[in-house]
């Protein structure tokens, strides 16, 4: 969490980022082309144990926070437990979207929806990261993996996506003898979401700096 004063506009943009991110993640699942890597394990848990996607995502995100503690130990700061709040926000919005978003019928509309989902996921992730309030647990774990491996966030994100897909494949095959939610869309999302974040992030950081300057003058 950022040590500087946090303004109301910064919080509102952070919430907007969470809303957009949740929309992108949920739209990704509605395409039936393959869910986003970040939610693939939670999606499998929801299908296998017959849970709502919101509940499964919340439990999964809390587990990711626990993994951060296990990896960081003494370097794990108590303030990082506030990621539980981010977990609840993301899960809450994902559950709402899951009840209102329709499933596209044609293959063309599915692919179109997938690219919209990837763009929304990238924009939402960029906004939430740039506001430096509470990291999404998946981003927090990606950053932790990068730190533990003495690499950067990008490396940690790619590593986490690969691990999530592997675990999701294992769970789907072990419990249902099928690959639940894993498809070509998962691969496309894994490859393209990072590019969208990289494109949007300079603009999100400029917005953050502008808000910080405004807050400092108040």
C-alpha cells in the first residue's frame, strides 16, 4: 500500500478498476473459449464443488494471500492482509456480472467478446495496480514470485499464469476427466492481457501522479 496520502478520487478510480477488471474476467468465462488464467483454478473449483464463481474466487484469492505469507515470511507485512478486501470486491463484482452477462451463441460473437474481455481485464488491472492502494491477490502473488525468484513482476505474472493453468488442467482431469474452462481462449488471454496492461499502464501512472499532486495541494 502507498504510504502517501490517499485521496477520494484515487479510491474511486481504484474501485472503478476493480469493476472493470471483474467485468473482463467474467466476460472471459462467458465466451466458453477458455477462462482467464488468473481465474482458471477458481473456475475449476466452482465447477467441481458446485460453488458460485464469486465464492470460489474469494476462497481462491484468500489462498493466494496465504501463499504470499508462506513465501515471504519475515518480509510479509501485516498491511498486505488488506488484500482480503480486494478479494471481496473482485469476487462480489464477478458474481454480479455472472448473473447478468449472457452467453454468446455464434463463434464470431464469442471471439469478439473474448477480445473485449481481454481489453477490459488489462485496463482494470492497470488502474488497480497504478492507484497503489491494495493489490489484487493474484497481482500480489505474481509480485511475490518475482521477488522470490529475484526477477521482476512480469516474470512472476507469466510464472503464475503457467502454474494456474497447470493446476486447472490437473483438477479438471482428476475430478471430471476433462479440461474444465481451459481452451484456446485461455492461451490468447495469457498472451494478450499483459500486452494490454503494458500499453495502458503509462497512462494509468500519469493519472496516479496527477491525483497525487492534486491531493498534496489539498
